[in-house]
């Protein structure tokens, strides 16, 4: 299957302590194609963020197989995991995670400084392209403290897409935003998906989940529902977010 980006088989994640054994993920099997827009939802503590961390190579599974873009990444050494993470995966976090003493342009460029395959001119162009996509080029020399929450999240999205990753992972991307900015960020994700991005988003908000084309529901570390949404909100009129 040439368009398969992610293939996971019988994935398990167990956390051990002296007195407790916690099964965060149990027998997860999952395939995600290039160009998919997938939401992962479920109650707090269900394992959805753990699954996203494993997908993003921020955490390793206790057992099971994970193939990303045709490469088995299940048991790679840390250095190789970091390299693949930098080149293949873009992250959007709830708390933005921008560096306060770097301006917008420098924040977006930061992950690219670890890419030895890019020249300085390429890095500069990729940063410009990313800021153009999120309509933040006019704020390139501003610092995070000079931006609204919505603008900071747009910069965070630009940082995530600047390296042209194969996979875009979003962890509660609207969690720290008011209704207007939440709507704007979800529209931006829709646009990126329309342009060909593969997006996997964790959210507790059914309104955000409804905008993906495929919806996974997780409960007690297992996928209990995996369905296509024939008429996702992103294809029609956007709903109004309320907090």
C-alpha cells in the first residue's frame, strides 16, 4: 500500500512502579494513510496522549511494532529517533512552547538548525514559506509576549510545518484558546489538510474532533471506535466554539 504512512501492530505501553503496573495502551493496531486527518478522543486518562507520544517518537512502546513511512521505528536508539522526529514529524502543543527570548522567525527556524541537509538559504526560505501559510509573516520580528494566544499558536503551527514533515501531530491545539482563536486554528488545520498534510490530533472536544475526516475513540488504553466521518464540519460551515 504505497500511500500508507503509519502501521502499528499490537502496541502496548505499560508503566511500572514498585507497587503498580499501569497499562496505558493495550493491543493497539492502527493504520494511517498519507493525507488522512484523524482525531483521537476519549476521557481524561484513557491513553490518547500516550498514543500521540508514541506516534511522535517521544515515548517508546513496551511491546508491538511501529512502522513510519516504511521504516520500522519500534526500537531505534535515541539519536536516530531524534533525527527521524526532527525530519518527519511536526508537533503542535496546547501550550504553544515558544521560546520567549527568540522572535517569531527564530522560533520557527529553531528545529531547522539541526538539519544538516539544509543550507542557510534553504532554512530562511522554509521559514518564510511556513509563516506565509499561517499569515504571520508580518510578525516575524515580534516576540511571543507581543502576540495574542491565537497568534502564538499560529507561530507554533508554522514551526511544526516548516521542516515539511510527513506527519503533523496536534495535542489539544485549541485547549488554551478562546472561541474565536480556536475557530481560526481549526480552520488553519483544515487548510493544511486540504494542501496535503497528514494530521493526527488529540482532543477532548467533540467539536474539534468532528472536523477530522476520521475519528478514533480511546477508552482504557484501547481503540473502541474507528470511523470515517462522511460529512465532517470542515467540509461545510464551521460551528461556533463556546467556552
